[in-house]
C-alpha cells in the first residue's frame, strides 16, 4: 500500500468523524461540504459505488436545504459524477 493510499484512508476516517459532528449541528452546509470531500476521497480510493451514493446524498441534501457548494467544489463534484457514469 502506498503512502498516498494510506493518507486518503486516514482522511476518509477523519471525514467520517467530521460527518458525525456536522450531523449534530443545525447548520447543514458543513455537512454538505464534508460529504463532497468524502466523495472525492472515495473516488481516490476507487470506491465508485460509495461515490455514487455520496453524490446522491449531496444532491438530495442540496435540494433539501436550498444550499449549494462553492462553484469550484461543484465543478469537482460534477467531474466525479461524469467519471462515475
């Protein structure tokens, strides 16, 4: 296992903890941001089924809260969606 893969796995674990924290808060934009980072980390690990699930959650949460990611983040998510197809 390479150092890059280990780093992404560590980041994924940290993001799971962050998701728990953001889920407990009333502000949902932080949760949306963390989900986007988790989708990118899952893509780096090659876990495309997880990426697809996270993209669906991101889309649903965006609609529910009426919030959107920053344009550069949305572009990255759109690129992930295109790769996942």
